[in-house]
C-alpha cells in the first residue's frame, strides 16, 4: 500500500445545530488525484475548508503524512493546493 498523504477520520462540522459535514473519512495516497462532487449544500466547501485548516472540525481528526495535527489559531495549514469553488 502506498503512503497516505492525507487521511481524515470521521470529520463532522456543525454550524449551531445544523450538521454540515457528517462522518467524512478519506484516504488519499501519494500520486493520486481526487475530486469532491455533490449537490449544493452537501458540504463540499466546508470539507475542503476543514482539510486546509480554514475551519476547525466539530469532531474527527486529520492526519497528514502519518502525523495527526491540530489547527492553531495563529497558523493555517494548507495541506493541499489552493482550491476554487465553481458554481
């Protein structure tokens, strides 16, 4: 099995009582290309913002190159290339 550059485990994000992201688990190996597809309001942008460190998840964890990390207020961790939302 190739090295995972990114792994998420059971990511959740609530905005108040509204659940925006529910149990997202990803396993992305080195050299792969992925896209995130879904209808409006499915949580695509929120998921990408969590992965890149722009938002803190309500639950779950992110592992990059085998190391678990925590988002710190004074730092943002861009794990992936910048993303663009296309509407």
